């Protein structure tokens, strides 16, 4: 079981694929691709996915690069 840095998963905020897509300003299909490729951690709830806000922010931090 994966836990948040505070150690209590019940405190984690989960986002829908649409919310993650809006946050990253990409399409929902891009988020689904990231989840299916294992690049973005997600939890499957029924037929949908939920992504911890912390995981989405960490993915964005890892993806930054200096273009200058």
C-alpha cells in the first residue's frame, strides 16, 4: 500500500482524470496515456481512475527542464 509523506492515506486528496488534465492543460487522453504507461500513479475505482494530487504535482516537478 502506498502512503502519503505524512503516512496517512486518508488525508490524500484524489483528483479525477479531467481535473488532472485541466491542471496540466492537456487532454484527458494524455493523462490516460501517462497512467497506462506507468508514468503517473493512479488508483482504479470501478471503471475510472483517481490520481493523488501529490502524485500529479510530483509528475509535473519531475517533468520540468531548463530550456535556456
